[in-house]
C-alpha cells in the first residue's frame, strides 16, 4: 500500500534531476542521456496513473513513448556521430555554427 | 512488501540519477542511467505493468543504452570540461529545476488524498490480465498507430544510416 503520490513524487525528482543535468552538462552525449532520463520519469507517471484508474491506455502510451525513444536515440546518435566527424568535438559550447 | 520495494528501488533510481548528474565521464553517466532504468522496471512491475517492465529492460536498458555505450566508445569521448557556458547554466539550471520540482511536489502532495494508493498486483477494473488487455487494445483499436510506429522505426533506421554515412 503505497500512495500513488509517492510514485509521482519520485517521477518529479527524476524529472528535475534530468532538467538539471540537461542544463549543466556540456557533453552532447550526456545531454542526450539526460533527455532519456526525463522520458523515463514521465513514463513512470503514466504507469502510476494507469494503475490508479485501472485503465490500460496509460501503459499503451508508455509503449509508444518507448518506440519513439528508440527511433529518436538511433537518429540522435547518428547526428552526434556526424557532428563529431565534422567538428572533432562533443562540447556543446564549441558547436556554434548557427551562432556565428 | 510494496512499500519496501518502492523505498529500495526508488532510492536506487534517485541515487543513479544523481550519479548521472555528478559524474564527469559520459560512460559513467550512461551506466548510471542503466541503474535508473532497471529500478524503474521493478517499479513498473510493482504497479502491475509486467509487459512494460519487460519492455523497459529489453528495449531501454538492452537496446538503447547499448547504442549509447557503443557511440561513447566509438567516439572515444573523454571527460567533459567546465566552460563559461556551464557556469551560466549552473546559475539558471539548479534554481529552475528546483522550482519545477517544488511546483510538482506541491501539486502531488496537496492532491494525495484524491490520488489513492497502489496495491501490489493490481488488476484492471474488468478483472482481466494486464498483458491480455494490453494486446487486445493494441491489436484491435490501435492497430493503425501500431503499424505506423513500424514505419517510423524504418524511417529512423534509414535516417541513421544516411546521417552516419561517410560523405563521399
């Protein structure tokens, strides 16, 4: 017997840590990893609410989020490889093509 | 039982996420994210979502994180360096994340009586099995979106191949 609010609170903690990591980290791969952390935190809220309402739609949402995350990871990592090939760096401060 | 599971694996998930935040090397961050995903899989299972727990382990910590680790090793990514931009992000990022957490925590805790409690092995309202209900909905009502996701994966594979290809 755990209140659903505790699960939601845990998801909020994970999401906030993900936001912090997204803003603080300077390595483009680590930034991408923190986006995955935020996606996972949101998935936890979906599952918790699906449990509360005894509805399966929340779980189906999580399923589709997982599929899209897999596609996103494949494309994102390919972009990271392309960035590294042209600029020889993974630091986001040095990837400023649109800033100059 | 469920409270013990929640406390152990919730603490493990938060510890993994904090380790992700504080580690400088990307490979350490990636491996701490695996810890977070595994503990989340246990939490999904305790919320009665067995299929998603299995998919979390197989898809997220199995496929996606292997891809991350593979790219980190391929690019030989070293420790990140602190720059001027990261100091500005510190000043905005930590208060911003804390503010968002405070808002979410306030909403969830003030509504906690309406939210109810989670019971181990909870079933759906009509008494059917979780996986049976999930597949029933996925392959009848949501068949078209399900098929569209396979096209999405195909497009993503093509995009990844095109983007990562060496330019001639």
